[in-house]
C-alpha cells in the first residue's frame, strides 16, 4: 500500500467516525426531553385593571363582594366571562352556606394528562366590611391573568391545567372544602394545588408555603433569580383554601405577602417597607381598596405564579 493510499483511507475512516458521532449526537438530542418553555412576563397593568373591575363591582353592590351578596355573584360573572372568551371549559360549582348559595368557578384548559392535573386557585370572596381587593382580589386577579396567558400562548402542557376561584373562604374555606369533598377518587389525579391568598400587600413580605418541598423549591428558585429573599409561610397555615387539599393528601404550595401581623426590622431590611407596621393594615377592613396594594409585590408574585404553572405542567 502506498503512503498516499493509506492517508486517503485514514481520512475516509476519520470522516466516517465523525459523521457517525454527529448522527448519534443529533439523534440523542432529538430524543431528549425538551426544556420547558419559559413563562411569559405577566403585565401588572392587566392585573390592576382586573382589580379596578372588582373594585367597581364592590362599589356598585354595597361596598363588598361577600358570600351571598350580589357583589360576589357579579365577581363570579366577571371572572367566568373572561375565561369563556379565552377558550377555557368553565363550570360553576354551587354550594350552600348560612342560608345563601355560593359558587366556585372552575376552569379547565383543554389538553394535558388529566391523571396529573396541576391546579391553581384563589378565593374570590371578600368580607362584608369591604371590597377585599388585596384579600383576595389580588390572588384572584393574578391567577386570572396567568390563566389568560396560558390561552394567549396556546400552551400545550404535558399535564392538565385547572384554575379555580373559590367562594366563601372568609367563613372557613367553605367553597374549597365543598370542591374537595366532591373529588372522591379523582383527588389522586391532582398532582399539585397552588394557592394564592393576598399577593399584593401594601407593606409586603415574600412568604412561600413550605408544605411540599418540590413545590416550595419552584417558588424559592424563581425568587432567588430575582435576588428576592423569601421566608416560610407559617402565620396563615391552614387559614386558606389549600387546607382542604392538604388534608386530602394533595401536595400544596403557594405564596403570601402578609396580613395584619407586624413586619420586623430584619424583614424590612430584606424587603423594604416599614418595620413595626402591619403587612396589610387594611386587612378585613373597608380600606382594603384598589389603593391598598404594592404594585411591585403584585407584579413579582404574579410572575412567580406563571413560572410555577409553566414549570410544573411541563
């Protein structure tokens, strides 16, 4: 064999090996699970517009949106109307409490594995004393805009997505208990329930539910990318709609920006705001209006909700 022939054959062999490696790499890359798509940024102006609408509903209906009052049903109709228009399959689940009919709004996004449902929820009712814009218009509006972002993105999640707005939370989580009690064997199909009750407190904190390590990590990791310190949510544990899901053995997570207890010096150093004052001095009062909000907290928390929905449904 001549030297030139040997070189040519060696070159051909090297090229064949390189081509085979490239083919194997391309095939492996194509068969690998794709990285989950990033969640869109949720426009806080849209969230505030929803809150303005809830404020207007309260103003037109005796100053509140409480269970059994016309302001609550008007709130239900507002939320359901936007979801219907966006292409969700919606239903009103009725229940009775204190001699009055209550409603849960349940909205399912078509597609995804229903045996692994990621559910996101908030309570829609206020107390009788006021319009309930932070408690809990904020969680309701944030959840609504995330749901609408799912529709706008035409998201095709691997897991099924369900959103809920529960009634009569203020009388003891009545609506969410009614929902969970009717799940029966289907409760095993809920992979996670995420709860958002007060996410725009005017003197805000950033509290993350610590009931489930997997769900807690999703939120904490997102806030870490924004250099926002978080603390475990302990003060309100069991006082919101996640309680019924947790009691049923369903993994729960969520966010909270603080209620009527006082912000410490250390918390003010981490988050800004005023130490020695309540996270929300208007908690359960008539002054819980559309002015009783911190826009930055509302924005951060709504974006964190979107990130969790996108990550957990992939």
